C-alpha cells in the first residue's frame, strides 16, 4: 500500500470512529427520550409546544400543512435517496482524474440510510411505548413516536449531505443546513396539524442522525 493510500485509509478509519461515536450518542439520546416519553415526562413540554404551533382548523396554514402530508413518507424519501445515489454514480470526475470508486460506496450508503429508516419505522411503532395520540388524529392509539416524517428524511438528507461533501460535490455550509431543514419542514407540517408532539419530532431527528452516522461510517470504512 502506498504511503498516501495508507494515510487516506487511516484518516477514513478515524472519521468512521468519530461517526460511530456520533451514532452511539444519538442512539443513547433516542433511548433516553423514548423512556421519558413512556413515563410521560415530556407531556407538559409537548402540550406547551402544541399550543404555540398548532394552526386553527380551516386556517390556510393548516390546509397547506395537510397538503404536504405525503412529504416525509417512505415513498418520497426513498426516491430522494435513489436520486442522490444516481447523482453520485453519474457525477463528472475532477478534471484529469478517473471517477472515484468511493462514489459507489457513497451511493450505497445514502440508499442504505433510506432502507434502514423504512425498515425501522414499523418496528418502532410496534415495540416502543407510545404517548397519547395527539388531537389531530381521528384514530385513537395511533403510534406517533418517533415521527417518521422527521426520521426518514433526516436519515437520508444527512447521509447525502455528508457523502456529497466528502466527494466534493456539495459545500458543507449549504448541504448540512439543507439536510436539517428538510425534516424540519416535513415534520413541522405535522405539528401544525396536531399530528405529532414535539418529542416525536426530536426522537425522529435523533434516530435519523444515528442511522445516517452508521451508514456514512460504513462508507468511510469501505474507503470513502
């Protein structure tokens, strides 16, 4: 192995360790929050947030939020993950260089983030203790923690922002704010409709961060 290759490999492993630590911290935060939700320790803060954010029934803002409901479902963020993966695979190489092989692993990491989020969502709904259903839902006892509208989009958008930045295809100062804004919009619209508590959205973010960090850590280990 060439010295430069060895150095790149070592740097990648260091980044993978840092990402693994990030995933562990986010997963631990998710677990702590899930336990707090199960004990209803978050109830007071959730109700206070609902009073500040809920739009009145029939209000144009609430109607707009309702129209946005499909955004954040798996059938929107999985195509988004696929699109980002295809862009990575087809993006032009730097001038005078071959297309980096790492883009294949990066594309796989982004798509894997979407697949993992889609697989974990029903598992969370089934196995995690749930808070009382917010008043915006007609169906009682509906699973709402964590918010899938925050979980899936944050996992995909953060993984895509990281890989695109590492591959020199997007500026971190643009990619990461956008990656955080996407789930804020998709999940925030659900709060406007009173279909999620604030703790649901925070849980979705923490879960999304954990999934994204695991996927891009694998990208780094594979030689990203």
